[in-house]
C-alpha cells in the first residue's frame, strides 16, 4: 500500500525515450568538443602560417648566386720576386687582386658573347661581391702553387644581382640605386642564360662569419653558431650539476620549514623573472664587478645559466617527486642510508624527467636574445671562427638569436632574407633538441 | 605454551626481542599512539590487528625507525631491541634497519633485475666478499622467500615483471637477504589474491624458525592462521595482547570482542 506514495520508478519509461536533461547534457558535451576542435584548428592554422612564412622568407638564404670566372693568377702581380715566399704573397693586399678580377670578368663577358652597355671592366665588377678579391686572395695564400695558372673561381655575386635572380630586387627598384643600374641587370640575365652566373647551395651561410652592412651576400651564421655552442657548454656544465644538486637537497634532505618554503617560492618566482633582468645582472656581476671580457661566450653562458637554473630545479624536483615513495621505503627498509636511497634508486628513476627538463632549459637558453644584448654579444662582431677552447670561450662572439636580431635590424633587404634563414637554422636546432629530449624520455622510461 | 594464560605475558628476558615501554607517538598535534607497552618474543609471529587508523602500522614503523623519515612525527618512550634503546642518540637508524627488515603493504621491488633486488642490501652492507658469495646469499634468500624455483632461470629479468604474489615474495627475500633478526610486515597480503596470500602465509610460518616476525593485518583469519601472539590496537591504544588462540576465543576486553565479532572496525 506504500507503493502509491512512491514516485514512479525511473525504469518505468523506455530507454529509447531520451529525456530533456540527457539531451541538454549531450548537447553541452557536443558543444565542448566543438570548442576544443576549433581551438586546436586555430592553433594549427597559426602554426602552418608561421612555418610557411618562415620557409618562404628564409629558404632564399640557403641559395646563393655565383659568378663562374676563370682567373689568371698573374705571377707578375702576385709574387714579384718569383720565389713563392708565403710572406711575400701575403704582402699583396686585395687591391692588388682587383685588376686580375676585372680582367677575368671582362674576358668572360666577351667570351660569352653577351653584349652590354657597360663600358668598363670596373663597371662590370659591380656584378661581383666586394669580397670577390678577398676570396681569390684567400685561395692563393692557402695554395701558393696556383700562381701562374688559370683557375676556375666561383665568385660571390653582389647582393643586388643575387636579389634580382631571386626576385627580391625588381628592375624598377634599381633606378635610384647607386650600387647597380638596369644595364647590370640586363647583363645578369644574359650571363645567367650563358651559364656564367649560376645559383647554388649556400654553404657559407651555414659555416661563415657575419659580414659588414654592405656585403650581405657574404654573411653567414657559422661563427655565431659556435658562439652559441660554447655558451651552451657553459650552461650545461654549470646548470645541470648545480640545479640537480640543489633540487635533490631541497626535495630529499632539507627540513620542511619557513626558510625552505621561502627558497621554494623564490625559485618559482625566479623562473618568471624577465630574461633582460638576468642580462643586467650578468652585466653588473660578471663584467663590471668580476671584469670578465665583454661579448665573450663565457659571460653569455654564465648569464644564461642564471636564467636556466630555475627551470632545471623546478623540473628536477617535479621528477623526483614523481618517483613513488614506496621505492624510498624499500631502500630504507633494507638498511640503505638516505643518500644511498636517493642516488641508487630515486635519481636513476627521475633521470628521464631531469634530462628532459635540462634539454628544454637549454633550448630556452639557446633561443634567448635579451640578456645577450646587455653583455655585448650583439652587433657586428667581425671575428673568424675561434681556433681553440680558450678563444672559443673568451673571444668576442655573437650567438644565433643575437645574430638574427642584428641582421633583422640592418637596412639592406638582403639581410632580411638572412634573418629568416637564420631562424630556420635556429628552429632546426631547437627541434633537434626537443626530439633528443623525447627520445631520452622514451629510452629511460621504466614501465611499472 | 599455547595454553599459557594471557596474564602471564611477562615472558622471560632471554626470549624477548622487542620491548616497548610507555611509547607515545605524535603526528604534529595528533596523538597517534598512546602509552603502548608490549613485549615481542623471538621466533614468534606476532600479529597486530585493529580497525583502520588505530595506529598499528605507526607502531610497527617505530620499531625500525621508519617514522624518522616523516618530519612531523615524534616518538617518546622506550623501545628496546635485545635490551638496547633503539632511539638512543648513538644508534644509527641505518644499522637498526639492517637488523630489523621490513616488508611493505604494496610489493615494491626496485626497477632492477631480480638478482640486483636481492643483492642490493648485502652489497651496501658489505656482506659478501666475492661474487660467488653474493650469488650464494642471493640464492639462499630466494629459497627462503620460497621463490627460487620460479625465478632461478631468469635472475636477470626485471623484478617489476613478476606477478604481484611473486613480487611480494621477492620483497620478503630481499628483506631476508640482509640477515635481519626481526621482520616487520605491514599488511603484506592486502594486495595479493588468495593463492598468493596462502603462499606468503606459509612462508611466514617457515620464517618463524629464524626470525621474530611482526605482521600487521586487517584480516583476522590471517592473524589467527599465522600468528602465535596477537595485539589488538584501538584508537592508538594497545587494548589487549596475548596468545592468539586466547584473544580469538576468549577476549578479555569488550572492545576486542566487538572487533573480532565484527561490531566495530
């Protein structure tokens, strides 16, 4: 008789009738999925646009225009004594090579049968990079036995010629350009058809040094890549041991009290400090106080170490925390000391996380520009590749992102292309590091 | 001996392994163990029973100072192993834990090979002078753990790849390998199926010949099956301690009786 007072049991209705509440719930879920898909798609579109823009703008930097010229290395001009003494040969400056280049170019143009309005060899030489003479001189000094022979050279074309063939420089642009005339472009077309001017892979962009404002065709990222490499050595060598040791102490040994809480909060805060602040700290501490050399990768590395430490400490502590406490118990239970428990069991299990965090911290440091501005690692630093460890750490150098920043600042649009190209190289490095991080994590991960 | 009345629990000094007097434990402000007095005998299986949160695991962890790793935990009173105060300033907990081995609730083998799991303890305590000696210790421990026949052909396989019951016996073998005098077991069968439980219980009975075994358990049947002495904890107090048969058939405290008959807990 109590049945009447009870509500109708839910199962009295057919399962096939969907009630309003269920409908509402299902609609809400469908909406949420749509939002998620929309968010992911927007992200993907941005990524594609970004990568596309980088590739379209930067891929040109990996191609370079060359002028193929046979140059007669006249002994009368290059080695007056005829003794092939390397000191004598070095005395001839690039000015001494200019006539050789001009003659060679003139002969080549005539031989190709291209007719041109340009009346002098000096005018024609504007097709070549200002570094052409230096290019020949470097070859001669490296191989003095070539003197007296006619050698086929692949000389860098001027950046306007390069830009014209890549479509960056238009005919209407050059009317007010004092470096080059329409006549040069006509000749370029003809020589290109004749096979004298060719485009090829630009290895010098990957291996070379920065060049002055007026010679973008010569500029390369190689030396600043070495600068970045030496900085990363410093960062890795300092931040990994210091960061890991600090994290182990804080996570496993330090007592829980106000002081360690304060340290913990401040490490998290440090991770959020703008990098330029670390830059000015580096300037004050390492250059003005400790008198370390300016613009040196050592100082850059020390500054970036300050910046990377919090990242490494935070990720190391997180991975130490994620090791199940039962492993510590197990080790302590068989009579291991705390340190043995940590170093024999906890640390190996935390290793993949620590390595991942370290590589991500390094990748961050590799792409960091702002602190380098303040310690003088940006600007036209005309150095050759360092010839040893000491010079690598201490000689003025730039770093990849700082070099890119420097190129992007320069007026010549040819440098704009180099900046994008530099970004491609930087991204390749960052992606490689991230892939290494993923591989390490996979390799060391243990399944439970 | 089984018929001895519970009141005569003050056994002779020679047989006492652990003796606890007025032990108090605080977690911060929480009084987790209140004034516990107990004598634990050698070559005996002693079971600690009681409802969840009654302090039996806490007390067990006092016996090898595993509570030292918890910052807020404070232990007072007097716990003696073979007449020596284990909380004395001169006592290194690492040496104590080598003498008082522990097996945990969840099987927790190291993520290393079966061999290395067993060999770890003897290695850090320097129990073996040569590889051959170490091999022998490992084999003996695995035999003691009643798992030798199952793993002797794959000592290089990871210990984490074994089944739950095998892992727990591996952990028991690991605890035995350091040649302790007492084995503490914190609910060693709670993560195991009935077959594995039976194997472990049989093993515990064999271990009694060489060790004093203290086992915390939620299962009263298990306590009745494996132990000779039983201690009933309730709300941090040791309510009753005595011969297992006596506790289960003729408890003196009504709280013990309520728990055993399923009215509390």
